[in-house]
């Protein structure tokens, strides 16, 4: 399935010469955060619903030209980059532009892109979720893949979910019969296990030893 199948052509695109009254009506009837504005069919930017209190119905969009937000994607933009555009601009709608002409050919809706995301093998295929972290200079995606495959697992997906203080956090979807073996190997390679959704034998062993120590000290 291609992400381009989700391009919507039903939402309006306003010309900079249109009145703000039309924009006010649009935002009043929808829950979209932005709408695209063009000048002679060339994309200028996005009007934000957050500016709605400042709009005067009888004025033209031209009066708000310098408040337009210039973010967009093209049909060739990868879906992960599309998600990044949504989050980076706090928008629930993105204009899709023809690359050569910068004409708006439609929009992406955040709900459709999330639907696309959860239809990928990362979510659909059975497997375990594992979150590991390591220093940004020390971690390697090829090493991560080798660790998983070296334990007879398959890496269904991996992406960086955090990057702070020179430590990278990577979320993995793994198809394997025994996630504990993968976890132990990651520890041997100095990865920190942030989260694993299967039983972690290492933690179970620590709990048993702790319980034994408590019992011994209380004798």
C-alpha cells in the first residue's frame, strides 16, 4: 500500500484574495488545524485555526500573508517524514504539493497516516516489543540486527524513539520464540534494557535473590 492513496482532494484551498469570512466558516465546520493558501495556484503557506480570534470576516487573507506557516510535503515524501511534519508543526492536516509547480494537489489527514502506520508489519505481525538504549557513539543498527538474528529472531521494525544526553533509545519489534535470550545478549553488548513486554528472566532472578537475601537477614 502506498501512502499516496491517502491524499484527500475534498478539502478546500483558498486564494490569497479570498475573504477571511470563508476561512472562518471552514474552521467553524471542521476540526482541522490549518488550511492551505495559494497565490495564482502557487502555494503560499498555511493559515492556522489558532489565529481565528484575530480574523475579521470582511478582510482578505492577503492581510494575514505574513502569518502564513510554510510547511508542506510532496507525493515522494516518505511516511515517517510525513509523521515528523505533523508533529513538528502541531498540525492535523498537511498540504501535498506537486514538486515542479508547487500546486496543492490535496492533503494528508493525521488520522489516515496513523491508520497507515498501524497497518505496517511493525504493528500487525506477532512479536515482542523491546526498547534498548546505548551511547550515541556506541550503538549500531547493524549490531542490533545481528544480535536479534543471532538469537534466531527477525527484526520486524526499529526506530529511534528518544535521543537525549548523548544516549539513543531504540524501539524494536522482534519476532522470536524467546525474547529473554535476545535481552541477555543485548546486556552482554552493554545495551540498557528500557522495556521488554515478555518475562525478563534477568529481573526474575534478581527478585528471587533479593527475596532470599531478605529471608536470610531476617533469620
